[in-house]
């Protein structure tokens, strides 16, 4: 979103209380907006003569002309400016009156910070749509904001085409690929090239959240919903409002959560845990998995109806060994990146090192490559990465325990063995290892382990 | 060369050693820091009806403590903070000036009914500290997702961002620090 300069948007705070003007001014200045304040209607009107104002945060109760009267006056000569009413004394009556008279939105003091930023972000979004006319843009010429997704191989070109095709639609997308292939990057690319890009993309790693916490994680909870819930908590679905929800490792979602999620996708609304009021679901769903979901459906571990809901448009990411041609490009890209980040003069990768990189089978995919390059940049002293700078297992990937060098190597191998012994049953393996499911899951991720 | 005075406000926040924060300030901002032993009395900034402390007033008392303007002052309090229009703030800073502060009140997992996690808490303190100090060096909110200057209105926003500045912001810091 680097193209967007918030200072090009001017917000005027109209409120008779100095502390309110000052705090709103400071709050939005931190976001980079250009701020103007006015303590009464007359001052507000004269500011509007002097300069263009994009958004007005307007108090209703002011001495002299009140906020609603001021809004009417402004509307006589300016229909563009976005007016958001912020008032201490909310009644349904005044709210309806304000909205009918053309207010963009309405909220009461004191307001939750996230609500206030959302209100303003919505307003900014509308302004930008007007200015850039992006609502009318239907196709994408080139993908934006996809720095780390690189590949000239035919497989990756196909992926880029699919991303371009699906991004501007609001379709649910399912991304398939091994661990470390960059599924989250693809999800972000889809989001950043969609009309939802000015709202957040909220990732949820389904495998890393215990099933017992999942409901509150997704839907949030009201104060007192259960023991320990002392405050209202917003769930990921609500945080994704206007944007995208990225459910990573959706194959690990428990059956109860699958039912909950399916219901939201069907009803387009949900309840916070312990809450009465329903909340509208306004997000685009992007899912990813490294397991074969149709097998999981066969085994009864994944609901068939949910599978059909999410399996609308599928993007399959190739593993790194399926696109070996891209390895030099990727390696040089990450070299460049880490060199700059660490401010080190490591200029090149020697041909011998590059050959090793190309011939290795990369079980941990791009993520493993990134780690290898980062490590190489850290330990390198000569300015050119040689085989000595690369992890040992690259020269000959150890299948047996004797090749290991570090504690991490041993841990990785041990976990792999235990998983195989337990037929990759995560709970059982975690039990045997005396660690919890989440920890085991994280280690599987970390070492890029996968079911043979 | 600036350094950072870390001052606790009201009392020392529980479960926070501040070591991670001090180390982060050194490693990431290349600034020395001193953790001052005596908490500042902040009773005057309490709003009894809201049972919260007025963040802007606390900021003003921090500025007074550092009248020379030579160092940065970073206040940390276990109490909940507010500014008049908002229900709460995590923290506040003076843009391009010397004072910043944040509260650990809403950084505890328990606040959200989640299991106690000292590591999470330390990490959130580090990110809040770096973020607010970033403002004192003139940084505004950054829209690069992997950047600590990303604005956080929700605790999970804090968890989403790294305890580091993006290349852009780092470049800016290099030019002013
Ligand atoms: Zn900030
Ligand atoms: Zn930044």
C-alpha cells in the first residue's frame, strides 16, 4: 500500500472541547493524516472556505449552531465531504436524523480505538475509490505487492495467472501445497490485488490453536461468556471485516469448528460466544492446506459439505523441487534481501554452492531455502557464498541419525521417526513426546516435516 | 547520542522484567537505556469515574522529568490509559519529541480470558516500547505489514507485527538517531 499517502487526506475535528480536539488530532496525526480543528460551527465553515476537507469528525452538542444544523449547512454547498458524527449523547432519533441528512456514520463517545479507525478507514476507502476509480477496474495487468513470490518456471506462471484471474472476484479460494511453499504469500497476493485490499487480511493458523479455544478465537466472546472472560474480545472473523480471512492448515480444524464455520458461510452472520446480537460476516475466505482434503473427507475427518463450500477455486503451489529452474532466481533474491537487511557485503553465490542448492530436494521448500540463505549470509566472511556456508545436510541429506550435527538436527530426526511410528497421528505422537499438540505442530512446521 | 530512560508509572508492572525491552532498544534502535528504580507518582492523572489514567497528562509529566531534552523518556504503567474520546489507548507518544508511554494493562493474556503467558507479555511490551519510541523519532504509522510501526488498535494487531522496523522506517531512524 505504499502508493497511498495519508497526508493527502485532510480530516477536520469539530468539537467545542479542547481536550477532544487535541486527542483526536494527535491520534490521527500518528496515522499521517493532515489534521485541522474547529471549536464551533462558524470556525468549521470558514476552514472549509480556505481548504479542501475530506472527512469531518463532528460533535453534535455544541454551543451556538449544533452539529446536525452544521451538517445541513455544509450539505448545501458540499456533497462530497464525508461526515462522521461522534457524540456523547446518542439517541436513536439523532442517529437516524444524522444518517438521513447524509452522515456517513455515527458513533458515541468514548469510542473503541478499533471502531474509530475502522470508521475512518471506511471513509478513506471511499475517497480512494473515488479518486483512483479502482471500482471500475476489472482486470489486473500485473500483480502488485508480491515481492517474495518469484518464479519464471511454467508452474509459477500458471499460479500467477490463476491469482490474477481470481483476485478481483470475491470467490473463496483454496490454496494447496506442501509446507513452506508460500501459501500465505499467495493468499496475501490475492488479497492485495482485490478490492478488499484497504482492509486487513487476517491469518488464522488452524493447527496452532487448540480446539477448545477455536470458537472464541474465530467468533470472539462477550464479557462473562465463560470463566476468565472478563472483557469482550473480538474474534478473527470480526477483525477481518471488509477484508479477507485466511485459514491456514484448514485440514486441522476440528469437527465442531467445521460445523461453526460452515454455518457462518451459509448464514453470512455469526454470534460472539455468549452474545445475543448477530454480527454480519463481511470477509472473503481464503483457505490453505498441505493435506489432501478429499482423503480427509473419505476418512470422515473433514466435513464434505464444508469441503464443497471452500473448494470453489483451487490454486496448487508446486514444491520447490518441482520447479528447480527457479532456484537460482530465488536464491539470489533472498541473498539480496538478507544482505540489505543485515547490511553485509555478500555479493554472490559461488557456482559450486549454487549447484548444491539446485540438486538438493528441499523438503522444507522455499522457507527452507530462505533459512539456508539467511544463515549463509550470517556466517559468510568472504563475500561469496560457498558450499561451506550452507547447512551440512545439503551435501548429503542424512536419512540416518549419524549425520546430524546440531541438537536441532537430532530433534528433527527424532520427531520424524516418532511421527512415522505413530502413523502421523499428531495427538498420539505429541503424547509420546510429552509435548502438546500445538508444540508438535509448530515443530513440524519449523522443520518442514511432511507425511511420506 | 540519545539514550532512553525507562520509568515506571504508578508501580512496576507485574510479570514484566523489562530486560527484553531494554535489550530490544539496544539491538534494534542502537540506544542505551536505564531502568529507573523509583516509580513516578501518577495519582493526579487518575480519572475516578473512568478508573483510568489520562495518557496525555502522564506524557506531560514525563516531559518535565527530562527538561534538558537530551534523552528519551519511556514510561511504563500497569494501569489502564485513556484519552478523552477513546475507551482506552495502549500507549501514546509525542511525535518528534522526547516522551512516550504505554500500559501493560491490556497486554496481559488474562485480560482476554486466555492462559497466562509471560513470554507473550514481554514480547508485546517490546513491540509497544519500540512503536512509541518510533513516534518520538518522527515515525508515523507505517502501512508495511511487517513493521512495528503498523498501528495497533487491538492486541492481536500487536501480535501480528514483528518487533522490528521495516527497511523504510529503519532508513528514517538511521537519518535521525
Ligand atoms: Zn502509534
Ligand atoms: Zn515501517
